[in-house]
C-alpha cells in the first residue's frame, strides 16, 4: 500500500522509535518524584523542552508539553474565556480545524467573529486590519496551513498586525511542523503542534505560551509543566517527538523545490487522466505535500475505496471529520457547493514519497475513472462495495 494520508497521521521513523524505546527502558520514572532516577528524567525532559524552544525561537519555559493539538487548542480557548473581559471575543478564519472552531464557539459562545477568506481560503491582512478597527478581540486565531487543501496563510503578516494592535495571535501549526521550517513561526504568540503529524507518536504535542501569559492553566491538579498543565509528563513520547522533529529539521527542507515539483507533475498528469477535474487552490502557495482534487463525478468515499483497491491510501479530507455526513466547512467557506465538496479527495504525501509513487497514483485515478465511466455506475456506497 502506498500511503498518501500524511496529513491525517504519519508513520514513526526509525530515529523516533529508537528514542522512544531507549527512554522507555532507561527513563521511565515519574519526573516529579524526589529521587535521583526521577531527577535524571526531569533533566532530560527539560533538555527536550529547551531543544524544542530553539525551533520555536522562544524561551524554554514557554513550551508546554501536552497530548496534542486538540488538547492545546481547547485549553487555550478555555483559559482565555476565564480571563476575558466581559464582551470581548475572538476573531477566527472560517477554515480553521474543528478543534479550533468548536473550542472557540463553546468557550466564547456568541462572541466569535469570522474573518473573510477568498475563493482559495486565504485571509486578507487588510480584512484583519478592518475588523480590528471595528472590534477589540482578545485573540486572533489563523492556522499556518490548511489540513484539507494545504493552502498557506499569510500568518506572519497577520501576527505583525496583531502586535501593532496589542492583540494575542494564535497559530495552529499542526500541519506546518515537519513540512516547513518551524523558525518561521517565531512571530506568533501562541503556537500549537502535534507530534503524529510529523513522525512522532500519537497523544503527544505542545503549545507555545508567551511569558506574558504566565497565568495560563491548561489542566488543574498538579504543578507539572511549570504550573501550566497538570499531569505526569510522558517523557518517552516527548523524546520520540523531538527525534522526529530534529530529523525533519536537520536537512529535511533542502529539497523543498523538488518536492513541490513532484506534486506539480502529479497534478499535471492527474488532469490529463481525469478530464474535467480540478485541483483546489492550484495557483496559491500550498504545502508541498498536499493536493485537494475535485473529480468531475462520483463521491469521494467511492474514490477512496476504489483507490484503496488499487494500492493507494488517500482521504476525503480532515480525518477528524471523516465520519461526518456534512460537507467540508473549509470548502464551503471557499464557495464550493455541498455537492462539489462531497467529491473532493485529499492526497497528502510524506518526505519519503517518491516520484513513481506520485505518478502511480495519477495513473490509478485514471484507471478507476475509465472503469467507472465504462460501467456507467453511480457513486453509491452499495455499488462500490459490490465491485
């Protein structure tokens, strides 16, 4: 099986696996216990914190380890809602991940304002300026790159505008880390990361909390994580996460242009194989690994199942919403109809994805399309299962 669903989760590389096994064997003690073996684990944990802080361009005590992006985003909005002045809300893009949208809507019920996006799902910095003149939000939250389309937001410009207005800026960078340099996120106040999106283990991640928000409390019940998040730290998973990130950062971006070229060549071949198909936001700056495809016919679940039988694992979009019957909120915000959104297939590669893998996937799309068209069948799940 050729894996094209890296935006959902990634395989554990050898370096991360080795780091986890070594830590699980030698540094499994509770970092908060008082004896020497635990003190050693605590020192290792703080060393990992310092290494991650270097990638983020922040102080070590601004890094909070947690279970991943969903926890981090929920904790952030819950904390801010407890600290907010009456009436102050938050300003979001409408294409954020559900763990941002739902957490904000729950914690700031009736106080969420949305930025405008264009047909490619990109926020206009001038729209942010206008809305900041009209209102006084506690926080602006715009992702670094979209998990469904790969479109990159002008988050650095947005963060600069927020600094000028004295407003916190949060960037959900779950899809950024491991694909592009983490140093580009240094201008953001709050930054969210998730290990399993870049080769680390599931259930591990981090939130960068600026020192000016030192009263942040993500979980209560202990003084771990410098008082920011209660709960025994999972050092073996943190060690594996850092090993995965360091492997990606240490020379992993030298061939970004070639990776993007492979994606572009795939898109060109795909459009020949599927007459009438469209690549979502094809002309915009996107992650090198992500392609959102709108085929001319047939629902995406049918495409996924048929491509699976061809030996390729692809997705319908966000893995967190794969069980939902509702069309993508991202595509809806971009102006796509519900019928179009139900056809979109997401392809997301990894650093090890080869040219022949991309080409093979394009050819598989073509084979599926020609057989489907020859049969003249519909895209119902019943028809797909019966074949």
